C-alpha cells in the first residue's frame, strides 16, 4: 500500500476545506482572508461579469447559533444602504451546510495602512468624518457596530470610505435607539487576527458578553455591561480611532474583564504624544473617549459635525477658545485672502510713493 | 451670504479705497469725488459679474482668472476714457481688485444647492 506524501495530504485537505459553490452561480477565484468565524473569498459572478467577495462560515452549521448569526450579520448590512457600508448582494447556504453571503469587493487599504502612508492630518480627518457619517447612518437605523477600529475601515481606490465587519453589531429597538436594555445582541466568537492589542475578543462574563477590541472598546463594553451599550459606545470607539489617526498610536486598553492581567493605564492625551496636534482636535478626541458615556458626544453625527468644523477651521463644540486663539484661527483660515489684500496695499503704497518721488 | 453679495460688497469697498488713493496724486486731486464714484461703481459692476460667475462655476483657478479679466477690462475702459493716460496706474490695481474679488467669491459664500427631483 502506497503512503501519501505530506504535500498530497495538504492538497487533499485544501480541496476538502474549499467550499463547494457548484450549486450557486458564483465561481471562487482565491482566498482573500481567513478569520476565526469564516473565510472571505474573491469570487466571480458570471451573470453580471463582475468580481465580488464572498464570506463563508468556517463550519457547516447553518442551523446552529453561529450560522443564524452570520445570516443576521448579512441582514444587518443589507438593511444599511449607505455609500460607506459594503452592500450585501446575496445570502445562502452551501450544499455542505455552510452559510455564505456575497458582497461588493472592496479594493483598497485599511485605515491604519492609509494612515501610515498619508501624511496630511486634514486628509485623515476627512476620511474619519466619512466613517463617522456611515456609523451615524447605522445608528439612525438602530444598529450599533461595537467593533470599530482602524482595521475595520477600508479606504477604496477612489478614496471612498467603507465601514466593515458588522459581525458583532447589535440592533437597538426602533423606539429606544439610545437605550440597550431590550436590545437584541448578535454575538460571534473570537476572531483570531494576531496576538496584539488590536485582536478582537469575545468573552463571557457575569454581566454579559465582552465583544470588541481592547483599546478601541468603551469602558462599559470592556466591563461586559451589555445592557449599557448604545451608540455612545461606538462614539468612544470612533474617538479611539481619531486618537490613533492623530498620534499614530492605539489608545491604552480600558480596565475591564478583557484585560484581567493588565494594570489600567490612563491613555496619555494626544498632545502629550504630539505637541503639533491642535487643542480643538485633542478636545474632540477626549470628549468622544470620555470614560462616562454621558460626557461623550450623544451621536456619531454630532462627532462628525465637530470634525467637519475642525477641518473647516471653525469653532468646535468640544473646545472653548480664548480671544487670542479665535484671532489666530481666523487669520489661519483666511490667510490667502489676507495675503492678497496685503499685496494689493503694498502695490498701492508703491504707486503712492513712486508718484511722490 | 450669497456669492454675488460678497462680490458686490468687496468690489464696492476695494473700489472706494482704490478711488480714494487718487488723493495722493496731486494732478487729479481736484477730481477725487468723481474718481471715487466711478471707481466704486466699477468695483460694484466687477463684483456683480464675478459673484454671479462664482455662483455658476465653482472653480478657484477659473474664478480667479475671470476676476482678473473682468477687473482688467473695466480698468482698461476707465483708463481709456480718463485724461492723462494712467493705464498702468489704473489697470494694475483694477486687475488686482478683480483677482481678489474672484478669489473671495470662490472661497466664501453659500454654494447654491442643486434641487433633486
């Protein structure tokens, strides 16, 4: 009897692991990414002659809790028709029982990769504002993301901003968007993305289930207070993303069950890491990341408005300027017009003195 | 504030100032009032034209070029009919005023909203 080589065994394992899409119209091209819950493939839709991305559940458990959750994830994304949220085209079950959903293929880079490359703070803030708008749209439709971080925001080839990975999203009751006590929770297992602080976690506690990423999840989320979660928890995460965009460093994880062996370290203020950051930008960041959700922006839309004002060099709600700062901001905002008028006056004085001479 | 209104106000202010500087030219000092009036009028006309252009086309370089052209044209007409042939002394500041108004109307003022059916 002939024995199989390791290479052959690996090949057979790979064939067995590949999902069988023969019953669907899609044709798998290659694997794009693999996580704890499922795998994302690059696929082709021959009917429409386009490439798409397909997320397939790792295990054939269509009727299990995890299978139902994946269907719900697809349903959540499908209800959020927004330019900043990847649209879902199709959802179904493969012959082997694995749940899949097809979505738009996003080409581009993650926000953290973009931030490492893009130097302008203004550009980063504009992208961040677009992400805030997408999250605000989800909030308006009663959905909170609960795992916002730079790795879950994609910048497309044409500069479009897309919020991804709604796997731990939560639907709030329509009449109580700001409260979460009666909320329906979607819980997914841990996604293994690497052994660092940006690893998403899911951990059962006496209070509820901890979901999110240390450093980016709100204190109430880190404590597992599921009933306390609302859009303000996402606002905290957005604040943490802003912190990263301003300082190039992730905020320190908040104290909670997620980090039992870690001493709580207060996150240094952005200006302590980079003195060039404006006081207004720091104030926005710290307001969004306030330990108590009562002290934060009440919505992502409110945060987005302040970011827009910051980009346009207008006063922001999070920071009260003194007269000197107001003047400096006004001069900075109108510097080109001031320079033109000064050039005009200079020219006028030249004419006056040359006529006298 | 609308773009045409910004154009009118800025054109009027700069035009008035432009006219007042004639006081420093002794040869035309006794015609100061008519110079100020005509210069202000010229600034307002330029402001209206540049402001409405900015309302229709949102482009900073094109807006600046248009302002410069309008300012230069009006200044040329003023210089042409003025006694003394102060072409350079009238056209350079006039063009500069047009340029500033062109810049300001593109940069500031409400952009008209497009109605969707």
